[in-house]
């Protein structure tokens, strides 16, 4: 996956949160058009059809889409993760969800798990400044004795 000049946002939503994400994206459509957008399959289709955004669709979450986004985060191809997840509904692919959230934390990217946090992130003054995200130093881990 090649990094473009535009910052990249991954958009993910569980079934019970898809309408919230669609509404949030519709409200922020003009802002989001200046980003490269990636989404899991069903969410991406809804964002294209209902909001009119240009979205790079990946697999559906349960079919590997969450893992695809996680790989993109690890490769440095994703700058923000907006993941409206449902804390009240068990998910069959829960290990993938936890892995995605973990890898986002490992690589220090901003993550919004609900609309309030997404609003805070996307109204931050840091969006309009050059932000040098600090990457963790993994040398000690990589060079440890095993």
C-alpha cells in the first residue's frame, strides 16, 4: 500500500453504529474529502452510497477488513482510525477488533471510538499544523535476547 500526500483515515463501524458513523461523516463530508479514506467493506459501501464520499473499500470486518486496516497502520499508511464500535454487542471477530485497537495504540495513531472523540480530534488545531507523531522506539524489543 503506497502512502499518498493526503493523510489517511480508516473508517470502521459495527452494525449498530453504522448509522452514527454515516451521520458523522455526512456532517463532516467537506473536511473528509481532503483525506484518503479507507473503510471496511459494508461501512465503505454505505459511505459511498449514502454520503457520496470517495472511499477505498477493504474486506468486511469479519472477513479480514479489520486486519487489513491493522496492517496498514503498522506500515504507516493510516494516520487516523475512526472506529465506532458497539460495546454492548458481542462480535464474532472480537480478536480482530482487539488486535486493530492494540496496533493503533502501538503505533501511536489517534483513535476515535465514538462521535464525541471524533469531533474532538477533527476540530483540533493540530489538524492544521504539521504534526510529528512520535513513533515508539522498538530497538530494545527487536534486539532482546530470546
